[in-house]
């Protein structure tokens, strides 16, 4: 797998142009010596993160003043001079300093009330998300890259880099190491070549159904390898922990997880690219995916209801990658001059697109929709996609950034409500 993967995007708007940042991810051509260095550098960054966060966490508990980057950088210099942590000198200084800057930003985000997932940093664990970043000091030349304290390292270059190179991140995925090269370029503000608007209804049986009647079947990459993965995990549980056979079996499990994630990412990247190129405006439901996939197991004293069915639904939602698809679709539409609209999800599959009658009896089964008022029949997901598209048109007409969150809310402007009262 040598394909380029765009992993980090941000857009800054100006008068008639915008700055786009892309990260191209390539697999590195490594050997045991280089891989050992990579592991050592990522381990040093993990150690610095954990020690600096431990000090700040203690200060938080004792209600003392926090240490910010300048203070933590002083401790980093001090640690390098000690006999116990003198090995930190072998790691690139810029990578260690960037780790402290990332920790400072994570702490500030933890106090930011505007962050949707507001939480404090966590300690890093060995073998999980091993990575480090060079903010400068590197250089690229054809199919190789120069990394400080490592030298020139080759990589599988599947496409030319476009823009000015800003930073390089080295990370491990499975048994391979990758370099993510972030570039920046200024482009004219795009105008989408298409003028069509489409509504998408996300689902489990169908990945999504479009308002024109077409639909896409889900990939379900995890479901396809679930049995094999469970077999390998049972085999791991029977082996002596940290033995050579245990390590080999754990590596096999990691390769399966990598295969699942790679297949899912490839599916979502290709699909989001096709949709973003064909349609100027895409309308989707504003689904709270984090809440939808939350566990309902409850506790011993207060057990949940339909736990097994809900667990299966959670697994399908996370396997299909609904949030990642929406994220990719949004930034690709922005690149091309299009737009992603999010509308309320309430009653989208219970409202008749012909007579506007809303009732849960309209949808007797998962797939069949029959209006109890006018008799209109169709596939429930297609009906929902049509309603989503209509709500998108109304949202455009109202000129609001986001539609009201309550279906029973009175309209705030001359536009009529998105749906009548529920029957």
C-alpha cells in the first residue's frame, strides 16, 4: 500500500484566494537500524510528554500555577543534563520541543469551553500512536527525505508534492513507518463546476441513500475480518505474556487492524471524492455520532435495555466510519467551491414527502415507508433522503448557518417550519 493519504486539512480564507494545507502520507523504505532509531525517537517524545504532563497534573490537583512551554522547555534542558535521562540528547531537539508545544496546546484545549470534545491530555502508552514531528531542519529530494540525526531515508513516492513543505511527521502503522509531509499552497477561491444539490441519508443496511434514488452498499471492513480477528485474539490469550510467540501473535493482530483501517480509509476517500466532484451542495443530517455510538450497558444496579442490539448498531456505525466520511466530504467540497449543509435529523424517515404527514406508523419496518394519510409508498431511506434534501433547500432559503435543532420549534423567519407537528 503505497497510496497517498490526505490526513490533515485546514483552510484560511482571504479576499479572492485561500491557503490550503495538505499532508501527503508515504511509506518509508526502512531497515532494522532505521526502525530502531524511529522507535527510540518516538519513545523519547513519549517520555517527555508523560513527565511534563505528570508535573502539570500534580499542579492541577494541588491548585498551583501550570507550567507552560517556556517552563517545560527549561525542564527538558535540565533532564538532558541528568545521568538518568541523558539519552534524550540522542533524539532530535526540535521533535522534543514540538512535543512540549503540543502538550501546551492540549492543556489549553482542555480548558476551552468551545471545544466539542473538551478533555485534559492523557498519558501516552508504548506501541500506541508512536510518532514524532520535525517542524524544520528536514529537506526532500526526489524519492528521499533528509531527517535530522538520521540522514537520508527513501520513501515510496506515488505522487508529486504540491506547495511549500511546512513540516514532516514520522509515524508507525502496523509494522511499517510512514512520513506525512504537510504542504501549503495558495489557490484562487474555487467555483464548483457542478450546480446540483443532493441529499444523503446515512444508514446501516445502506451506507447512504441519495435523494435521486441511488445508494451505496457499506464496506463493513471490520465485519469481514471479525471472525479471524477473534480467533487470533483467543490464541494470544493462551500464550505466555511477553514471550516471543506472544509478540509474534500480537503483531499478526496489529496487521489485521491495519488491514481493516486501510480498507475503510480507501473506501471513504474514493467515495467522498466522487460525491464532492459530482455535486456542488450536499445535504446531510446533523447526526450526533458520538452520542449515537455510546454504550447503553449501564450498571449492575441500573442495567441498560436492548444492550445486545445497541452494541451491534454501535459496531456498525463505527465500522462504517460515518463521522470520517462527513469530515472528508466537508473539506473536499470546500476545496472545490462546494458546501456541506447539516440539517435536523428528527422525523426524516417518518415524514411523507408528498403530503407532509408525520407519524411513526408511516414506517412500519426498517425499509418500507407507507404514508397513513395519502398512501405514498417507497423505500424508507429514499424517503428520508428526499426530506433531507428539502430541508437543505429551506435552509438555503432562510440563509441560516444551521437549522433549528427542534422539530417542534416555531420558525424564526418567514420560512415555514421544517416539518408539521407529529401525529
